[in-house]
């Protein structure tokens, strides 16, 4: 399995990483109605989603490899008077007990590995979720131009390493729809969407997956 590498948040200038993504509001509302309490933000970054869940009364746990990101989240939470339990850690070896969480979000995170690592990470998600617990995760799609960009070093047939900040040295695993279904074979898949984000000079495709532990 490839060595993990955090984002270099010090190099990030865009504001988008401070505003919750629009689809996450739906999961806050859904999981609140379902009476879910214990929430894990896996690869929380600067903590935009952790803050939203904590504001909505969830018992919020947040993990990332980036000290910079966790410090930003701790500062924000303190300013807002919110309790968020942050930990520096790796998504392929979670420091949480089995069956601990009602719900889990991992937004643009779990693809930061290789073909071997993604199976370990999905196994960790399965382990820490309660039976009946739900997740919303995203995975990089092979439709993305970055998957076939010629100058990225390739680690295996599904994995490249990006070379620009804030992701220089960060591995990216890409999947197609059959790959997504294979990876999530142990879960009940509620919904899969395949979405293109348009940027100034390129675009990126992701699978957005809502599922449940059986
Ligand atoms: C694209 S950012 C997304 C951050 C956050 N989920 C959001 O939506 O704002 C990816 C995050 O995953 C973290 N990350 C990458 N590989 C990781 C790993 N193996 N374990 C924990 N965090 C990791 C990075 O440090 C970064 O903060």
C-alpha cells in the first residue's frame, strides 16, 4: 500500500474549502431526522463539514493527516463554542472502536491511496460504522482528465500521483462504476451519482455514494 500524504493546506487559496458542500446539508437533515448522533468526518480538511454537523447537535469526530487542517478546525470550533473531537490520523488505520459511528462523511478523501489501500480504507469504514449506520463518500472517477494526464507518475493501473500543490505527492485512486460496485459489495448502496465539476481549464469527475452498513 502506498504511503499516505496530507494536503498542503498552507498553499490553498480558494474559499470553497471553508463553505460546506451543498449536498452535505441534505445528509445533516436526513441523519438528524433518523436520530443519528455519533458522526465521523473522515479527512476533515479545514473542517467545513465538521463545523456544520457540530452546529446541528451531532457528537462530532474529525480525523485528518494534516495538522494545519486540524488546527484551523480547532480554532473555528473554539470561536463558535462547539465541541469537535479532532485527531491526527490515517484513514487506513482508524483510531476508533468497532461499530462506533451512526454516520460517516468522507468528502474527496478516500481516493488518496492506491488499489491496495482503497480496500483497506473501505474495510475501516465498515469496521467503525454501526449496523444500519450510513455513509456519504466520494471517489475519483476514471472519466477525470487527470487520470490520463501523461506527466503524472503512475503507481498502478488505477493510481497516479499529482505533482502540483496543494496535492503534490498525494496519490489518487480512480474507479469506474463496476469498480465502485465491487468495492462496496458488503454495503447496501442507496444511491450513486456521477458528477462533473467544471474548472477554468479542466474538469473533475467523481462518484458520490450514499450507502448503509447492513
Ligand atoms: C480534498 S481535501 C477534502 C477535505 C474535506 N473533506 C472537505 O471536504 O473540505 C482531502 C483531505 O484528505 C486528507 N487526507 C489525505 N490522505 C489522508 C489519509 N491517508 N488519512 C487522513 N487524511 C487524509 C488531506 O490532508 C485533506 O485534508
